[in-house]
């Protein structure tokens, strides 16, 4: 599954815009979070992140 390292996320919102399934939200702490129930593992979010903090974890 795809996971965001929230410590390094700058909350830019790029991943939110690119996710075709609306699975990413910016939380109240200003960090992005993936709703694993909505994520379809398409992988579009990972390369768009300027901080490269979205990783595929097995
Ligand atoms: S892998 Fe695809 S569906 Fe899952 S959060 Fe990233 S862009 Fe959205
Ligand atoms: S694109 Fe990366 S830095 Fe920007 S909100 Fe998403 S996870 Fe955070």
C-alpha cells in the first residue's frame, strides 16, 4: 500500500489534486493522509510529490 511520511510532508496538496479516487486528504495538522479504503493502488500520487514522501510499502 502507499503511505505518506507525514513528518516530511509539507502539505502542498499536489497528491490530493492528482489522485483520481479522492483518496488523499490534508488533515487538520496540515499533512496529507491516504484513506486506504479508497486507494486503488494506481501509483499516480508518488511521482508527483515534490518531497518524495509517498512510498509503496509492501
Ligand atoms: S495510489 Fe492512486 S488511488 Fe492511491 S492514493 Fe495514490 S493516487 Fe490515490
Ligand atoms: S504531494 Fe507530498 S508533500 Fe505535497 S501534500 Fe502530498 S504527500 Fe505532502
